[in-house]
C-alpha cells in the first residue's frame, strides 16, 4: 500500500482510524473516571509534612461505628478528634513551629433558625463544633476556612461521608503547622479548620458555626464532603471563577460545571454545608466531594473496606494543593471594606481533561464565544458558498448538464448529479435518533431500574443502535448499486453544522437567561463540525468549473482547425490505433475511438474488457474515483478527510464523553430515591447521539464488519437490559427504615420505604415478623415516587429498663411534657425525653412564633412566612430537655391547637438489643438490598397533645 492509498478516503484507512480513536479515547476516559490516582510517593508526602499512614489509621478508628449526633458514639469521636488536634499542635510547636494557633472547643453556640421545608420548619440546635485557627503572617487578610463534619447518619459508618474529609482536615492542620513552616515560611493568609457536628441532620453544625464570632473572619472556604464510597473527589460546585483558580493548582483535577448547574436547577436534592457558608455567611468557595456509587451512600457499605487509600489521597492531596494556593493568595479579592466583605466574583465555567488539565474561564467569555460562533461561521459559510457559485464550482445541489451529452437512447448520467446525498444524513439522523428514544421507552417500561447497576450496558446499547442504524442508511444509500456520491461526507457535515447551529442558539439563550454553562461542550462539537463543513466547501476549489453549453461551443469552434467537429481537440494522440489509421466510420462508430479514449464527463463509456466495443454499457472508474461516484471527484483531494476527522471526532468525543459519564453516574441510581428513570434514559440517549454525531459523516466508508459486530453487541445489550435483574451485591437497592411508637397505646409500626416495584415484595417475602400480616402499602409522604410498607413490629428497647420489665412498659415514660396555655393562641410546653438529646413538636396547623428558653442566637427569621408545622429540638446534653413558647392564629371557629410531642432514637450500634425491628430488616433483607435511615430518628416515640 502506497502512502497515497494509506491516507485516501477509503474503507481501510477510515475504519482503522475510527476504531482506534474511539476505543483509545473511551477506554482512557473510563479508566480516569473509575480509578483514582495512586498515592503520592513518600518523598512528596514528607514534603507536605503529613502522616498518611496515620490518616488511614484515624479513618479506621472514627468509622468503626455509627456516629450520628443523637448517639453516644458521636461524643466519643468528638473527644478523640479534639485530643488528636491538641496533640498535633503541641507536637509541632514543641518541634519548632512558631505561629499562633487557637483551638476552640465550642460548646456554647446555640442557634434557632428556619429549616428547609415547604410545609414550614423551625430548628433549635446546640452545637459541639471544633475550630482551629492557624494565623497567617498577613493579619489583614481574611483566613480561608476548610470544613468537614464528623457525624454520620444512623445507618452508615461514614468512611467517605465524611470520615475521609475529617482525617484530611487533621492532616491539613498537621501540614500547615509543621515545623518546616516556621518563621518566614509560615502561611500568609490564615487558615480556619472547622470540624462541625450535625451536618446529617440538615446542616445544623454549619449553622451553629454561622453564629460563632470566628465565622465572621473568614470570607472564603473549602468544603469537603462525601456522597459515595470512593473513586475520585470531584469539584461539586464553586461560587465563582476567581476562587476556582485555587482548584486549578490541583495536580489531579476532576469535575465539571455540569454538577454545579445540577445544584442550581434542583436536580441534586441533597445539600452540603456549602449552602450555609454561601447563603448565611456570604462567603465564596468550593465544594469538593466523593460522589459515587450512590448505592452505598448513607448505608453500612460506606465503610473503610469499600473505599481505598487512593481515594483518601485524592481528597487530601487536592485539598493541600488548593489550600496552599489559597493561603498564598495575598490579593484583596476576598477582602472588601464596603458591601459584602467577601466581595462578588464572576460566574465561571470549569472542567477537567483526563484528570490532568483544568480548564477555567468566565461565563461571560463563554457567552461571547457562543455568540461569535453563531455569527462568524454563518458569514464564512455564506461567503464561501457565494465564491464557489460565482466561480461555477458549487457542485452541491447542482444538476448541471454534461458536455458532450450521452446519446438520448443511453441510460448514462447526463448531469453532474451534485444533489445526490442531500437527504441522506437527515434521514439517517431521524431514524437512528428516533430509535434511541424508542428504546429508552422500551427499557423504562420493561426493566426501568436496570440502569441502577448496569449504566455501562445502557450506554453501549444506545451507542450501538444509533451507530448501526445511521451506518445502515448512510452506507446503504451510498452503495454502488444505489446512489453513490462523492459529496456524501460534505453534505453530512454541512447539514450537521446547521443542526449544531440551532443547538448553539439554545445554549446561548440558556447562558443569558439562566446563567447555566453546562452546554460548554456543545461549542467544541460545533466548532469541529463547522471547520469540517467549511473544508468540505473549500475542497471544491480543486475541481474544474462545471461544464456549460457556451463553454463547450466555444471549445468546439476553437478546435475546428484540427478537423471535423474538433474531435482531435479532445481525443489524445494515443487514442489512434498503432498503425495510425481507423476503419471507415459507420453509423454505429463511437465519436471517440481507441482503447485509451477519454470517458464522458459523467465517467461512462461503452467498452468491453479487451478493448472491443460492446453493446452493453459498463462503468469504468477512472483512476482516483471510488466506486461509481461522480467522475469529477477524481480532482478532489483524497487526504482532506483526515483533517476533518481530527477536527470533528477526538476533541468533541473527549468533552462529550466526560460530561456523559458525570451525568450518568450522578443520576443512574437516583431511581431508588423516587426520581423518574425515564429522565435518566433520555439524558443518556441524547448524550449518546451527541457523542456519535460528529463522526457520522465518515460512516459510509467504515467496513461492514465493524458495524456487524456493533449490531450484535446491541442485540446482546438490549436482551440483557430488558431481562437482567437490576440489583446485585455490589449495587444494592436502598430501602429506608423507620419505626414509630404510639407511647400511650404502645402500638409499634415499622416502615420500609422503597421503589414501588420491589419494596412490598421485600417486606412480605423476606421479613419474618411481617409474614402472615396484612401489611399496609401507600405512597410515602416524605419521599415522592416511593411506597411505604408498614407492619406491626417488635417494641424497641431504647429506654434503660429494670430487669424483668418488658420494653414496651418502659417506653411509656420515654416522652414527658407539661403543657401550659398562656393566652389566646399562645402556649408553653416543657419537653423532655429519656436517653435522647433529640425531640420535636408537630402541630396540626402552622404556628406563627417560636422561642426556646435559654441562651441562643437566631440565624435569620426562625419561623418562615407560612409558619411552622414542626419544631425540631437538639441538645448537646443527654436528657437535657427544652422549654418552648409558641403562638398560632386562634379563630373563633378553631381556637385550639393539636399536636404531637416526639422524641428520637438514632443509635443503631446495638440494633439487635435496642431496635430489634431494624436488626431483623438488616439480617433478612435479600443480598441485593441495603437499609438506610428514612429520617433523623430510626425510632420515633410520640404522645398527642391539645391546647
């Protein structure tokens, strides 16, 4: 094979380059997506002054048991962390660190605020945060805050949520107070390290910090979180471009603005302390978190054995690099005298490439680029088209007659046939895309949860069917026996460019109206397709001008001196027979004679294999023509397709696949939370189309062997996706548990909330105590889209009892209250719960005012405009109790108020003894399911009241 053949637009080169490109890039992106980078070499760890082995040991110690705020283990973990911090600071000072360091054991911050609830919620919380202030040398600069929460949920060990962040903060303190940083090597901008308690109970710990005096000295922050069980820590969201520059210093960046836009649009329902720092304190900062797999989030699978040291290092290493940049920043960007002390940054757009390079630009810049790409390419294409038209070289849409014309009795082409291929790409696009959408509906109807455990099988199914059908139309219509054309690639690029142009307008509108930047990757695909479409026009410059009747007449008249009808002007000298003479002409003698006579402009002649004229018309492809494409295509450069391929395929593939992997991994398991799975399939289907679309102009040159294999893959994945069981021991279905006890009647009801297709079967077929019972199935009021299955359960034993006294008897004294009516529409309740530090009040109608006795501060208005139907109460001391005053609208028709006094138990470390109903669920759930908490309390005991 010659070099010219190796780069020609022929099946072998096109197939080879396409297959290598897709396999190499997709495999690389998957590897980066799934595998965290290795732990840094010991020399780098030493240079940071950290003890990575000690960090892993700390993680194992603090995550050995559940540690929610309302559990005794929480206090033990707090004591351990406070001791470790004091040891680190004392040891470093002993060894030479000379900067001021304050360690604050905050047991004074009590806060009253309005919680997040559409029905109205008020929360009273007593904080137990730990704060460390490492002073910088530039005291006029506000210190940067780094935050993690040390509590976990009641059903999860919290290795990644938020154990890794906690031990990272310990090592950050170790690094930034290391003796090597003494003297002039101390950090310039100070650092505040916060370990807060109560994040899992709706960000209570961060709100307690918000009223602490030290909250006012920091204007920027790095929040460390976890919503998965390993992998890479991603940049969840950022307030602005300027603060995101700090993240750019990370050696292993990972993240995209798409996740930040997901929070903006409410697609991500859970929240982090980032919300408090930005909304309540006006700070600017970053939210970095583990994020997958969601099936382990808030379950017992979020433990050390399901994560890795590599994941820990990715969070710790990135945090050190970010904070090094932050504490070295001596600008006044985050310190302002007027207005918000933190200032206001510019909306940013950010993304990583292969986990190595971090792209960052202003949203305004992205908008300007979008408008430029909408206008300039359109003008360029119009001017280029006009130039080709005026120079008679616009072969697209042409049907120019050929000269000389074949005889009327011939079926040979009489025109340039430049309109061939016009509808080929639109038809292929519509058929393939419609099928992808149809398959989405099919899978969602038959096996909607398969994406929960098999997102990559779903990806392959969508990609393979779109490729197969698009190839079938594009290649089939281009076959030699159908309608071959040399303009197929060009038509596909030009028409696809127009499609992307419309999409880009939608992106511009989205940026301008909603400040959403998730469409940034569209610009990459658009730019590549535009340049390829423009090249498709430019390559026409190499073609001869289209034949015209005037030009042919002029040529014939100029050749009259050479003989009758000017034939010698066209026929080459080697067309004569060897003796230089022809036989006498007859009425069937061809106009041109000889074995080497030229073909017509259409590329056809009548000739047999041995050079003797034949009565049958046979196509003879001149050199440089592929198959039965137009003969004028021999003048087209055969290597241009490589430039078009490199412009339109690799870079758009990288950007689109990166976004697709982030979206699918973030959404694929949200069906267990009640999210519509059809939405997930639509996202994946549409992104599959966007992923393959730029490469479709090359499909008609790709070998059928490749597509045959791909179609077989589609059949296999389709069968798997509609028949396979959607859960496994690796990807377990989350179900949510809670037990409610009516203390006066001692009626015990256990709830299991989960996906409607599975949760009832789990309860009736797997839970022994539910066997033979008439279970109740109803939509869950807390988690929309899920069902609640209730059954009579064994009584919990959360109140310390007397030997021989049944637990249900002891439970009667769990909740105690005294209710006093103060005036019309006003009352006071004194509430106390045994062996707990969390209770709440629920009202039959909203209360307008709420106050809690004791020393506390309010964070904003404690009662929302619509009033509160619930007041949650948290105490740092066990059995501390609360006195609450409240008022309501007491009309003549409805002067009174009904409600419930409820106390919570959240400790599942000894579930077999204390919550036997939960222990039974944990023991007898099928291996493909795992339990999580439904609400703050695993057990709620309640008494009614009326005033």
